[in-house]
């Protein structure tokens, strides 16, 4: 995976049991974020977009594949994985075949 575009950062879960929604939410709050939870049905697609903030997202359950059209890169996230997408980086997403539950927030916004 070679995602260089403005330093998109992926942190893979490497522990035993995946973190819970409450554990992820507490961690994000400790980082001064205001997380919110969302979920989607299998194979849901998000069109290409960008944000005026750095987006931080954790997968709680399921999978989601993010695409970065400007670099032709893709990354598949599983339960416990975290991604940070810097301001202005264009991205789209496809939810996996079993759906996805995620928590996300804007980094640096309180």
C-alpha cells in the first residue's frame, strides 16, 4: 500500500480482541475529538469527496475500502483499524459485504 497523498495514515489493529465502540470513543475524546457513530448496509458506496478538516475514522465492525483517485490507491480497513485523511484529500468508499460500523471525527475541531 503506497498512499503518499498528503500523508494519509493507516494504523492497523494488532491486538487480540478488537476494541469496542466505547473504547474507541473514549480514545478519540482523549485526543480532543467529538466522535460520532455511523453504520451502513453491505456494498453501500460513497462518492468521491474531500473535507475541509482532517478526518479520523475507526472501523468498529465489518470492512470498508477507501479509494484515493488522485493517487490511484486503495486501502481496505477492518475492525480496529484507524485512518487519518488530511484536509482536502479526495476519497471515496465502498462498504464491505457484511456492512460496516464506524466511528469518525474531525481532528483538531472541538
